[in-house]
């Protein structure tokens, strides 16, 4: 495979080994590894970080390995963001996986073909392997367009990532306009995401909400497959954000993508699918917040 693959790792060698084995089956010519450093107050974490790094040191296929390892702990926000910045200083496009995102073998071909197909189409910001529709097929094509750039196994280009803003600096200005409800098309969604974006200034422990904001600021589209190609297997008490094993997005089954790809006939986000995703994926993480916002939403905008 010619497309570079970037792998983000930390302190989970067992999960890293499973993801690395799937990458090995795809045999990318270039592998870029991003690793965070151990936390000083966590006994045994340095050893686990070193064990995870040791797994990726010697691929069993012909592969150039580039490493970006931090000696100190940068956290779940700044380490991925800075690492992906480094990736696109080195390559024009990449497939990106974290150490808990287990891909179906067809995920790699899906991303590689669409990276080429939409390489020069600035309307498309990202390609994801995630499908959170729980068995409902939204279109007859291989994939559909969405407002949500899911990042549990995804791919993008330097041209898109250079628009990423970790600090979401223009949010305070846009917050006072009708930009968010106009972008999302309904007040309930706007109320939810307004609260999320308001929290970014005080929370440096996330990076993906800033990617959503950056994509929306460009009116960018995300490509989502009509079958799920990624299973997040990192749920549990040792995870930072994905703790609740009863979350409907945990440990989803994957399916094979069929080829050749059947491309959509038009480019517009699928609002029905996006509404389902908001209510069953994002709100599944923060139900109390969403219920509170729904009670307040009428008359807010």
C-alpha cells in the first residue's frame, strides 16, 4: 500500500499489538508513529509506554518508520494534535489510527481509493471508517456524506489538516452569530454543539471536537462508509474517555467494504443519518447535558 499510515500509541501494549498486526497486513510503505510520554504520578506507566513502543520498532514488512515520541506526557488533546501536525509536515496525505481502533482489512483500500478520488476536491475534509447507524443503510452507494468527521480510524490530506485549529480561536466570534444553527439546520443540534464548543477553552484534553469545529468552519464534508469498518476496542476503566462498556458505540462489529466503490451521485450531508448520530453516538456520552439543553432550546436562538 502506497498511502502512509500514522499510528498513535501510549501505554497499552496489548491493544497496540492488535492494531499493529492489522496495519502489517496492509503493508504500508511508510509508517509514522506518534507516542505520548508517561505520567509521572502513574506507577508502572513508563514500562507500559516502552512496551508499546517496542512493538512498532521492527515491522515484518518492507517499511520506512518515522517516529515522533514525547518524553513528557502531553495528554489526550495536545499529543494527538501535535502528532498529527508532525505527520502532515512529512506527508501530503495519511490514514490515521489510534491504538484502540481496530480496522477491518478493507478499511485501508477504502481510504486509499477515496484519498485519491477526492484529493483535489476541497469540499471533502476527511474520510472515516466509522458507521454509527447500527445496521440502517442510508443510501444505495458505498458511502455517504456527513457533517461529522469521525476519527476512530480516518484519513485526510495536508490541505485539510492545515485548517485545523486546536484552540478554536474564531469560536467566540462565531458564537455571537447565527453561524452554528445555520450550519446545522436545527436548534437542538446547535444548542448541544454550542455547549461543547464553549467548553473547549477550558479543556485541553480533547482534540477531535476542534477538528469538528474546523471542518464546519470550512463547510467541509466528511465521507462515512455504509458499513462499519472500525471497532473501538479500548473501552474500560483504564481508558480516559471511553469508559462505559454499555455505550452503543463500544466494540462495534465490522463488515467488509465491497469493491469497486459505488460513488454517490450528489454531494450533501445526510441529515437523517446525522440526526441519528447526534442522538445515539454523541448524546450517548452526555445524556444529562442534552436533556438540559433540550428544555432550554426553544427561544434560545
